[in-house]
C-alpha cells in the first residue's frame, strides 16, 4: 500500500531504464550543472529589483511535443516562482504572440481627420425656448457705455463672434425678472462623488464657450436683442447672463451624454 502512495511508483527513468523513481533522485545520475557568475540586475513590473547569483544553461523538455530545448536559467536568492522567459516560451511554442499594427496618434492627425468638430462652435441637437411670464411688463434697457479705447475691440468681437481677448455676455436684469424658472435639479457634489467612488481612470473635458453650443429658437433669440454704439444685435445661441442659462445648459449636456457609462 505504501508503494502505491509513492509519487514515483510506476514512473520510468528513460536514461537508465529503471522503474519507480525520478531522474532527480537517481543515485546513478551524477550530473552537475555549472553556474556562471552574472552581473545583470532585473527590475520587475512592480519595481522590485533582483540581483542574480548566477546563470546556467539547462536542457528542458516540452511535455506536449516531447522535444528538448536548451534554456538559460538565472538563479536568485529570493524564493521566487520559477519562470520561463519570452524567448524560451516562444521557442518551445508554449505561447504564440501575434504582432499588432500600431499607429502613432498625434494632435495634428486627430484635428485633420475630424476637422469638422475642431472648427468654430458646435451645436447640441435641438433648439431652446425661453419661457416668459406674460404678466411682466416688457421693457427696453438703455445701451451700456463702452470706453472709446475698447470700442474697436467690441465691434470686432461682435462682427467676428469668435473667441478673442474679451468675453461677451448679457446683463439682462429686466429679462431675468420675466423668465420662468427652469425646473431642473442640478447634481450636488455628494452625488457626483458617489457616482465616481469605484472609478479608477479620470478625464476632464473643458467645454469652451459652453452655453453657446445651445441654439435659441427665433422668439427666444429676439428676447436677447441688445443695443450697442454701432447697431442692434441679438444672440442666436444661449448666452451668459440669463438666470436660467446654467440649468438649461446642464440639462442639455446631460441629455447629450445620457446612456454613456462613466460620464
């Protein structure tokens, strides 16, 4: 019964044609593996540094195809798990690595390929309508005084309607009194922190000229008409100034990314 419990029982040592024992324990096998000195140092993926005590060339056999391979092993003092290197596992056909065609990505290549989204301001689908309280008396606000030195820049900004060194906005005090409140609850910091509690990778996106991505319908655009020293202008996009702008934009941007996991 004890013989059957022996792990070597029934095994055959091919070199000396002996049964019931392993090659490593064979008293007739006096093979001594020479170890050469190695000055190499190896750093693992977790930044763990290993200094070898020596290197030796050993013949091992692949049990699948029963072929023998000469493999270089590096000895270390630490009690680590024996590992086969990349060259060895490829030579023994234990793994097959397929080469992938990698394409270098640069900012220029991205902006050229998707030039339609990197030029001027984009638009969020759908037009906005500003709701008014009809009981409020309509008023016309006087034009704000603009210093003479700034008038050329203001005019250039109004004509170009592009980003420059000034930030255009309305100061519609009377309009804000007439606008109906937008019933939309903005997420609190605590809600956002909870949603990101299990996240590991983060990315921050800056929506440039955020409100201006939302188009106004014709009637709402007329409400944003303002006077300037040059002529009358009106906004065709949502603008900074109206009291409902922040909630409207927040609502539209969340609708645009709804269904996207992790946003």
